[in-house]
């Protein structure tokens, strides 16, 4: 999977490097987040995502249009992740608490997409995500669908067998991109947030974005 998608990812990264700009219409040239800078790096032009269909933990489908009307943060992970995933979800939960007063119809969404469908059923994934924050959405799919979705976000993942994998097929981990994809209220890929993450800056930026795009 890595070899098949790496050329596409490099092309996306190159385009991003050429086209990344701050969102001047929203933040302005001198506007800063609470950590002294905007937490989000915006693409010059939002990118329409190809069709996708993921299974959510509540039994519904995550499809194009499902997130319309909200700014959304999408993060790849898995429940057996030892460090990056729980740390990121805890930081995002801090941001979610800060925008809790925004009406649900406009409130930013946080979406955890598991890249380990072999071990992460939708219900298990939902329990894991909701342990950090009740509003976090959780979804997964089969590997080919996840590969297409991750590639569309400019992200990658791969299975990494452990030393006892041959005797125990469950002895593996998942390497995956650690950045957070930012989708605009039309469901387009608008930018990304790179680690390390600052919850206060993320909350400030998403609140401002929501206020500036509210009907």
C-alpha cells in the first residue's frame, strides 16, 4: 500500500508546498491564535474529496455531505495505538470543551477514522473515541476504502508486523500520518494542522472560522 500510494502522496505534498497560505479572509494578515500563530495551514484552494463511505460507530454511514455545515477535523488512528492517538484525542477533547457553547448545528466536528478495521469494530471504536469526548465521531471501513480516503487527505498508513506476528497475527501495530485534516463546511479539504498541537489555538481558530461562515 505504501509503495502504491507514495507517488500520489508526494504529488499532493508538492502541491501543498506550493499552495499553502494562511486564510487571509478569515484570519487576516496579522491575526494570531492563542499561541502566537494560527494552528491551521490552509491550502490555496479547497479540494473536493472523492466519494467515500465509512461505517460510523452509531450504525450510520459517513459519506460526502454528512459533515456539511460544519468545520471538521479528521484524524487517522486506531484503538491499540500506544501514544500518538490517545494524546491527540485528549488534546482535541480540550479544544472541543472550549467550543461547547456553539450551537450543535454549527459546532465543529472531530472525526477519528480507524485504519485498523481488523481489530477496531465500529462499536469498539465508538467506545474508545467517546471516552475522550462524547461528541467525537468515529468511523472505519475496509482497507481499500481507507487507503482511498487517506490518500485524498494527503495521508498514509501501513501495518507494521511485530516480532511474533507469524505465530500471532494480532501482533502488529499501525504506522499512520499524525497531522489533522481540516474540512470546510462544504466537506472540502481546506488545510491541515501539524503536531505538536495546541488545544487553545485550535479552539480559537475553529471558533473564529465557524463565526465567519455561519449563515
